[in-house]
């Protein structure tokens, strides 16, 4: 049995004829000549996608070009974080356009306390609501973000307070009358007390033509039409063309309701979409986003089923991208163009192949993002390729982003194809083949992936052959199971259970003889990276015993996860023989005893272990740009398809991925005219200037392209690297290549928290998974309870302080959300003013994560003080109960160790 992707990869890399569709493959057609409107790009938002300043990081926000998110009102009691006015600064500085606030999230309970005690909401109920609305309007209207906040007065009134989803005609009329009268009063109050304010509604959980028709009639006749119309598309029926809740049907029905009433089209926001089976899964998300982009609606956004601050699950920890994040980056990269007609294969069932396609005349690029609903091969047929725009030859790249689990980071999309083709009669056929042939004989996992095709002018430049490593995937439920239970999750009928590879996992591995044994075949003997996709809800790190071919046993440690269905990846290296091998994960072993805790198993992946650092290339013509930038494709020695010409005021931003915190060599390939050695462009990292990081003009008489190399400290996950010209001469930028530094200067100092100076209540604790087995806790409730680090450095400059910490503070009591709480640290350097940073919940007091924060140090000895002063926290005095008047935790997280490194070396 083959376990590799060899056949699939060979099919991708083989020459692609202009017209050679596989009769057995599905066929998706893109017509570049039929434009369907300006690219909207507004479907990337999330409900409670941001929780605090810096959670998630700016690095994860800006590249997605977010339009809108949905947050709680100031001091809202529904959740402990996600306050709209708190997260407004990071959202808007990273390009966001507007924030929605659910006014009813002022209430503490789900589904919102109805103090009147009856359905529909009576006068007692509504008076209580209006008191809260008045507070919210007062706070928002006085904020610097007042013109960018959109009020959502009621949330899911078809089921909450008014129950207008009833099938009883008499009850419906009574309830709808109450809702409409309350809508009128609320909207009039908002518009009177917040001039120019925008409102959104009615925000039903399910679209019903009856409800929205009556709403539009009432709102038109009473001059209270909303600025946005909104509803939710939560369960899987929204993806089913045969179901009454299918989004495309809902959209067409709604627009007809407007026309019938003589109402001009009102912008639509699907402000909650997707179930747990959809979130984080590129192949599911593309199905929703393709429909929203086709209709040019906003979607802000992904539903909030688990925890805040994750952008709907697409950001891991604080700064790491999941597979879903890379899908939304593909989507964001279409900005600036026009969408074009896409014809997917005819489908009458839920989960189907869909795509978004765009063309950009300025960049001379076309982009297609496709996926979903298919475990079989498919062909993308691209018609009406304009020779005037692309030339006689067209460069085609094909890349894939795979599902990485709910809490595992993912590297950039895997490039499967990079080749020039000559269209035949203006058309090309691009075959898309499997990325994940399941070695255990189970279903192909490609249906969870999304694929990106980029077309640009070809015929010039150099191409590096695409070489992909062997890779095999094996489902736990198809392995040999001893004393374990197979459970099914994430199917259309179980749409709000977490996504699972193959829709099943193996759990209840709690007996001494519990084990899952995988039979695997590899092409040759050697070291392989074994990636284990697991869940661990024990609240502490857990273990299993790993053996290979009955050899020496060892424990594998698993961090805690949010629940047993949430997948995190654990990577270990194993030695395998050529051909058949057995990999066993068990509860116990005679030599080691019983493993701690328990974990569920979803899937394992295998690929050859790296023997050295890999280099990632980031092509300039694929970067995100602004200002005076030209895209060019005519240099014979350019890398890949093209390059950029940056003029003064122009910028190229590269989203650079780092596997772990540490030093990386960044090599910039460019052509910069000027006096030899003179500075032609500045290089920035994470929107901060980096002293000494510049491009310089090369000596004359050399090669057309020259390189400048800089060693910089990157944060694990994504980093923003920018290039901006400094003078009047244009800078031609070809690409940036990034390699992890494994030799040479890497001046990182590490300090154990327990070795630092403690004051006040700060105390040393013990934990087996902390560095050195110890950590420091009880820092908070004032600057007197603190930790002080003494750091000696040779040079003054900008440094990154990487804080290793644990935090599992939570608010309890919500029906389904894990109300995690970020803890802040106030950091002061050399008695200067302190800066507050937030550290996201780590799911367990035994999970030790890291977040880097910038500090400026002087040459010699520096003192860095860490504490939590509640007086510096955000507050909302006078808010109507129940509310959260103290918005920040009074305690810092538990602190394990610190790494201090200069941002740039050299």
C-alpha cells in the first residue's frame, strides 16, 4: 500500500497541457473576461476576534486586511474581555474599518437576563435595557472611535426576549410588534444622542423572509431603516443548496424584499457564520467566503464558540498562524482587483467545491482560491486569459494551505507548482491533486485544504524546481486500537462539534493496556518527523508512551488543550526502517510505567526530518504593497515571475514566518541605483525601525541584482518585514530569503525567573514542565509585588524581551464559551515609564508559552521591573450593573524565564 504523496505530487509536477482535463476530476471554471465587481474582501472578521491590546498580535491582524469585527460594548458583562473601545486601537491601526457592538452583551447571562420575566420583552425589561443602551451610547459617542462603531441593538431576537421565530401566527404578530416598537425607540435614541451613528439589525439567528419583510416595511414607514442589515449563517444548512437556509437563497430573497418595498439596497453583514466543524478549516471556510464575496456582503464574522482573542480560531497562542489564517491571507491578497465569474461543479448536497477568483490590472495578476467538499482531484479551467495583460506565456503557481488543528501553527502554504505555460485559445487547465493521501487507506484529507492559483506574466526570470518531501498521513481510527473508543465529530448533522481529521478520533485511552498502533510504510530508512495531532483536556500536560517497531520506549509530553476535541500538534523525531514500520502510542509500558493524564488521538503525519535549516523565499511581486509601487516582469535574471519598483512613498510588506523565536538571516535581493554603498531603502520589523537595517547601492559593473543580508531576531509565528525607499531614486526589489541562523553570533541571554530579585508577595513555585522546574507567581495587586531583572549588554539599542509564562485565569459560568482572561504585565526599564502588555490565557497553569515585547536598553547594566498595578488598568466607573467596571486582571501571569536579544546583530 502506498503511503506517500508521490503519485499525487508527480501528477502536479508533470507538464500540464492546455486542454487536458481528467474525465474523472471535478471541473471548476474561471472566466477572467467576465468581471463581477470590485473585490470586497470583507469576510474575514470574527465575533470576539480580539480580546485585549496585542491579543492577537498586530502581526496577525495587518496582513489579513480586516474590514470589521464584532465585540462587546464598553464594560459589557457577557464576557470578561473583548471590550470594543479597548481593542479599537489595535484594530484600527492595522487597517480595520468598523467595529460592531452587540449592545445586549452588557448582560451577564446567556441568553441575556429578561428582568420582565415574560415573552416578549415587556416595559420592565425594556426600561432596563434602555438604561444600559444609554450608558453604551454615552461611552461610545465620547470616544475617539465614535464614527467607526456600529451599534447592534438586539442579538438574535428571533430566539431571545422576543422569540419571533415562532410558527404561531398570533404569537408572532404580538412579538414582532413589540420588537419593532423597541427597535424604533432604541434606534431613535442612538441617532439622537450619537449624531451620525450607524446601526445594524435585526441580527436574527436564522433568516426568515416573513420577519425581514415585516421589519423592512416597519423600518421604512417609521424612518428607522438600519445602516446595515444583518443575520447569522451558523449551521451547515447554510452551505446546502437544497436547504431553505442556504445563503445564496437567503440573499436573493432578501434583495427581493427590498425591491418589493422600494428600498434601495442596504449593505448586508453576516455578523456570525460557521460552526465548530467549519472554523479553522480552510476547505470549509472557502465555501462561506466564496458566497459572501460573490454577494459583496460583509461578514464580521466567524462565530464565537470557544475563546476570545483567536480571530475565530485562526491565530494560535498570540502570534502564530493556523491553516485557516493562511486561507484568509490568500483572500486578503486579492485586494485591489475585481472579482470574476466562477462556475463550480454542479452540486445538490452540503459541502462542495467553491472558489473565489479575481484579476488585478495594476499588478497584472489573477488569483484563484478554491477548495472544499471534495476528497477527489479537480481541474481549474481558466478562460479568457488576456494576452495584452499577461503576455504570450503565463506563469502559474499553485499552493495549498492545510488544516493544522485548532491550536497548532501552520507554515506558509506549500508550493506545489511554479511553471510557465502558453495558453491555448486563451485558456489553461490547472489540475489540482491530493496533498494528503491517507496511508491507512482512509479518506483523502484534501477536503480540509484550500488551494491558491496565481497567474502573472511569464517568459522571463529564473525558476527553481519544486521539490516536495515525501509525506504520509494516518488516521487513528483506522489504526489498530486496544482499549480505546472511536468517536465522531464535525459532521453536517453534528455541525457544532469540533472539526476532526476524517471526522473521527480515538479517545478513552485510559486503561493500562490502551494503545493505538499505526502501520506505516516509508520509502527509505532514516530520521522522520512524527507529528501527532491530539487533544488533552486534563488541565495539565499529559503523556503517552511512544515505541517504534517494539524498540526503546519513551514518554511523549502533550500540552493541555481547551478540550479533548481541540487539536494540537506534537512533533518528535523517530528512526524508521525502509518499508513497513509500527508506531505505537500507549498508556503504559513495562519499563516506564503509566503515562500521566490522557489524550485523544486524531491523526499522525510523517515526513523526513530536516538535516539543516530550510530557506523560505518571499517574492516581492507577491508582497502586500502601498504607495508608489510598480509591478514588473521583464528582467531575465529576476527571481520567479517578477519584481517591484518602489518609489519614494512606496512600501512592500512581507509576511515572514518563523518556526520559533530566534535569529534568522534575511537576504534582500535588489537593484538600487545610487552612489556605491549609499543607503537606498530602510528595512522595518513589525512596524518598528531597525537601526542599521538598510539596502545599499551596489558597486557599479557587477550583476544586475545585488543582495544585502541582515540577521534579525524574529518572533515565532508571523513577522512583518517592510522595505521603504529613502531617496528619489527607485528601488527594484526582487525577493527576500529567510534562513534560521544556526551558527555565528546569536547573542541571546536567558534568565530564570526564580533567579531574579523578588519583592513583596512574589514567590517561587514548582512545576515539572517549567524551565528548571521552577517559576515565579503572585506578582500583582500593585508595584510592590514585583520581579526585577538585571541585564548587562554591550551596546545600547533595541532588544526583544521574550517572556515565558503560564496563565489559566478564567471567568466561569458561561453556557459554552471558555471565558479566558489575559493577564497584564507593566514593564519598566531603568526606572522609566512603564508599558502594559497582555499575556493570553495558555489553557493550563502547566503550559508555558512565550511572547516577545520590545525594550530599549543602554550599554552596561539595565534593570527591568515587571509588575501589575491595578491603578493602570482600564476602568468603567458608573457602568450599570451587571457590568465589569475593572477591566483588567489584578495579577500577572506565572513567570518561567526570560530571553533578551538585540533585534539586529551586526
